[in-house]
C-alpha cells in the first residue's frame, strides 16, 4: 500500500488542496470511499502534510455523527426496523453536522461540543465528547457515503440483495435513506470546495477490507463473518451507485487496486 506511487498521489492531492486554499479564508474538503478503502489513513496523511504548512486542520468522519442506539430505536419503530442498524444516511445527527459546517464556514472563534460515538459499543459514550475549537483553516469530512446525491425513485424498486428483498418489501427503508441522502447532499456536501473519491475495484472487495478493520476492535465486540456480511449489505446500494456513477461527482478520483495500492489520480476539472 505505502509504495512510491501511493506517496506521490497523496502529495499531488495535498498540493491541489493547498492550491485551492490559496485564495480562500478556509477550505471545506470531502473524502469519500467504500468501507475499508483507507479513508482514515489517507486523511491522516493529508492532515499531517497540511499542518506542516502551518494550517490548522479539522478531520471528522461522518461516523462521528451517528445517532445513539436509543435514537435509532425510536427511528426504527417509526419508519423501518432496518434503521436500528447504523450506517446509512438518516442514522446521523444532521443537526450537529450542519452546525459544525456552519461554524467552520463562518471562520469565527467558537467552541463546539457534541457526543462521542463508539463503534465497539454501537452507541454514544457516557461523559465523553468531541470538543472542537474553531476556527480551522481546513475541514476534511470523510465517510463511505459522503457526496452521494441520492438516486432516481424508479430505480429503488428493484432490490439488489436479500436484505432489501426480504426485509424492505414496502420500500420504506430505501425511500427514507434516499430522501435523506438528497438532504445531506443539499445541506452539507454542496457547500464543499473540493471532493476526493477513493475508488476500489468493486464492491466484492469491501468484505475483505472491512474484515481487517473489524480485527482492530476488541475480540468480544467483533462481528462474525455472517454478521459482517449482513452489516455490509446495508451499505451495498449506495456503494455500488458511487462506484458505477458516470457523473463527475468528485473533483478527483484515486484508483485503488485489489492489493490496496494506489494506481493513478484522475482530476475531473
């Protein structure tokens, strides 16, 4: 993964961000990519390089904004039982995310606090919070569904896996997630200055790479292979939509090979 081409591409991306930042008071950047594509490592490197240029950088994942287990339970009872499982658009606290973006873009000095989410606990941690001290020069928001604009309603009708076919017969879950995706796009993503997509070879790579992530959490909290495959199926539709999209949704795309190494960087503007 960390070959010369990988580092070269990362340096090119960082240079592009610095170029875009040159005439702006601050820069809002999106990094999108399927589960296991290496978003955390990627954004960590970019953050480090930008900080060497004396810039104050905020990196957050859309996962940081997940609703609590109780909040998702209420949502699941109101709309669809599938919304108890975190991940898809509509299972995040959009109010907190909007506030963070708004404060960042204002460039004002302000402290903002919101609950810290634990994937191992699948819930907010008691007495632990994310504490942000604005202003920042660069804000990087990363996530598997970041910059997804939603799809046409007519294409939602055909289920793409067993989860949709057997557990979303009424299409309530699909319609809700799709509508929320459009809201995220209009209220958050469209305000960004630059966007990057980490493009993996196919959806089939997600299980193997996501499994590696699962191995990093405490063994008692790890999902079994069956549980993990079911969990990934919640992400399948949007992931495939982003991978197959012919629209130029992102300013640049980083192509990732099956061995997880970087192949090339494509600029779309």
